C-alpha cells in the first residue's frame, strides 16, 4: 500500500504493569514495576500503528496514569486527521498541551510505524538509516551492597551480555568501591557503563569520575542534577570518563542546547 493519506479512525490506549522479581534500585529510589503505556492508531485504510512509552515520575514528570489521561485528549484531537502528516499531528499535540513528552513519543512512534508500513519499508530505511551499525546492548545492575552488585554483574556476564551498565549515584566513595568490586569479579575485558541518575553533587561527581578512571568506564550518564546542565561543560572537561546526558535531554530543544554548549559526549534518548 502507498497512499497519500491515512485517515485516523480509532486510537486505543493500554496500560502495562509488569511486577519485577525484586526491586530495581537507582539513586532516585526503588522501582517495583515496569510501567508502560501502549498506543494503537488505526486507520480507515486498514493499517494500524503501534507506539509505546515508559514514563517515569521522578525523571520526566509523567506516570502511566497521566499518560492515559493526556492520551485520551490526543485521541480526540487526532481522530479524522491524516496519519501521514506527522509534523502536523505533532504540532497539534504540542499546541494542545505543553510538555508530556513521554506520551507524545508513543504517538510519534505509532505515526512513524504507520508511515513506514504505508511506504512498504522498514522504519530504519523510511527515516533514511542504514543497517550497517552494530549496537552493543547491556544489562543493568541496580544499586546495593558492593558484593551483591559484583555477583549480579558476574551473572550478567555469564549470561552472555556484551556490556554491563551499573547504577551509581549513592555516595561517591562508596560508588568507587562498588565499581572496584565489580571489575575484580568480571575482569577487564567486558565493557562497563555507569549511570548516576543525577545522584552526585558537582564536586562529588568530579572526584568520583576521576577516581573511576582506572576501571575502564565507557561513559557516565547524568552525573549531576538535570537543572545543573549549565555545569556539564565544565564537568566534561574535568572528567576522564565521557559524559552522557539523559534526564537533561527531554526533547529536541534540550538536545540542541546541550550540543551547542558542548555539554556532553553522548545523548541517551
């Protein structure tokens, strides 16, 4: 199928709550469930697009419940619209309500799913990408006792994951001991990545990142509070470990600002 328009006939919203086997702990607190929201956009032409978001109250100010409510506003707003006019649909959503980037992203994904299906192309080709890059994924160790974190990291390595991500941000000197214990357990070959989730002060971040230099850390996500993003360029110069922005990059405007400031080495979307 390749039409100039796809008329949105129906939009469905589904909440997902998946209990975790044990709490997953980050510097912002424990997580007990994986909570996502799925958006299904159906069209008169028979195509359906699927999108999903993972809201996080302490990070982007949204929950599954707020996404469900705002998503209903979007469902009414977009019914009858041309799903292939993605920019127009996004403009309508932005014009209706500020922020709420998580639920907007789910609609955005569903719209691109429809557009790529309509064009008869996989999404990566539709948006101009190439299938020539190898993405190295990871599995994450939550914050806890250093010995348990080391045991968890070894289990991840033995299960065949090519990289390990480690949550830190709970007292810099203790974080260094955690990483040291993990490195001792898993060896020096497997890549380690860390995520402080805004847990350190600026000075603590500098001291901790410098202390972690010998452990071969690939990058550190969001070392300081998101609202301290003006300090990231200075921190980046003082850190021997590349800096990745996450919570401080909530939309395309944040990304543009961070890039212009040379505030980070990577963006996590």
